[in-house]
């Protein structure tokens, strides 16, 4: 089987207070940067063996340990490359 590299984008849900994003925004504004808002998330890169259920497996892994579905949302950035 071939290897597939997948990137996941994890961000706070819009309705959740993003304290890290707020802190970054405050520092940038205090330093005279013209900024409206800032949200801080994370990028997760996985390298997996290709399989017919790859997307399902990735989402299962993500819900298991990679993000908290109560306060975060996830997006598979290179989903079009999945089988």
C-alpha cells in the first residue's frame, strides 16, 4: 500500500472563547498592528497507509485524541487526495 500524508486543521468553534487568540490579538494591537481579530488553532500532519476507509479512520482518530469536538472543529485540508 502507498502512504498518504494528511493535514488536519483544528480550530476553536466560532462560539467558543479563544483565549490564546485574544492574547495574540492584544499583543499585536498594542504593537500598532492593524488587526481586527485572531484565532489560534493547530495543524496536525499524519502519514498513513492508504485504505478504502481512510477518511473514516482519520475522523475516528481525530475524535479519539486529536481534538475536542465540544469546543473545536476539524477540517481535512487535503481531503481531495484521499481515496
